């Protein structure tokens, strides 16, 4: 946990009045199967960059949103045949830890054709201080997902997911080029509701995914956004 906290701190230190909300996760409904099987993948997901709007000399005017692409990583390993532990990270966003439970269908190692259903729960949150001590802040998040998929063969899986997430930023601005903002609170809550649709092609232990997303994003004092995104990932399993 200390390593993950340090990794997140380094990524967030340069953008303390900003935070990132991922639009794609690349989580499929299949658990790894067996004990201590796992997978690791490299991702290029799309995300929303939210920046506190201080143009009017206030930190209470909501956030400015823009679409960006970030490098991401996903590691999962099985504790039980139908339960995986998950670590998901998108650069500049919270590292998320959680679990996935498969309710229907065979696991990844079986690669049996048919329907797959699972649920996943992810959580993340740490206290941070920027290198120049300009901002102290806490960034926390949780996400719940319902996943469905259908495996056509050992080489092809189609999957979809419904997700609900909440991201909370609480901080204090200690230094600013605008003296009126020194000591101001930085508080924002962002909620997302998303639908993701993806495909996974695999050959032996290697795989690649393509994922489309459609997301509703709402943040404190900010107009709601409707976002569509696209990303890809590659990885290997063992």
C-alpha cells in the first residue's frame, strides 16, 4: 500500500488543483479462475480532466472539464475460482483497489463459450501534499460495476458494464499568485454513471481489448456533461 500511495503522490503532485475521472476501465466479467492466476495489462484509456475554476477569484465556481488520454494499468489475481482482487490505475487519477465476483459462467482459464455475469467494487483514497506545499488535499473515490459478457470461443469475448462512481476532492490552497485565494478551500464532488462496451481477443496468454464508453458526469457547481470515449489495452495472463 505504501508503494501505491507514493506512486499516486508522484503523479498528482504537479496537478493538485486538478483531478482525473476515468471513462474506461477494461474490466471484463470473467474471473481468472483457480488460485493465484492473474493478468497484467497496459492501457490507453480516455478520461476527463477536471480543473478548479479560479478565474473569478473564487474556488466555489465549479470545475472546468476537458477530455484527455492517459496511460493506465490493470492487475488482477484470483483468490478463489469466482473472486479476483483488482488494482486499477489511470495516470493522474486515484489508484483503485477492489474485488470482482463472478455470478454466472465459466472463468477465464476455462474459456468456455456462454454467458458471463459478475459484479465489481473498487475503492481508493489518500491524503496528499504537493512538493511546494501549495495545496494539502484528500482525493477519494469508489465505484460499483455490473458486468455482462458472452464468450463466442476461446479467442473472442464480447462484454459490457454499467458503472456508478463518486470522486471527492477536499483541499486547502496554501499558496497562490492571487493573494485572495490563499487559505481557500478546494471542494468538489463528481459523480458518474456510465455504460461500457468492449471486445477482447486472446491467443494463448496474450490478449488485446477495445472499449467504448458513454458516460454522464456531474460535478459540484458545474453543468452536467455527456461524454463518449474510446480506449484500448494489451496484456498477458498467467
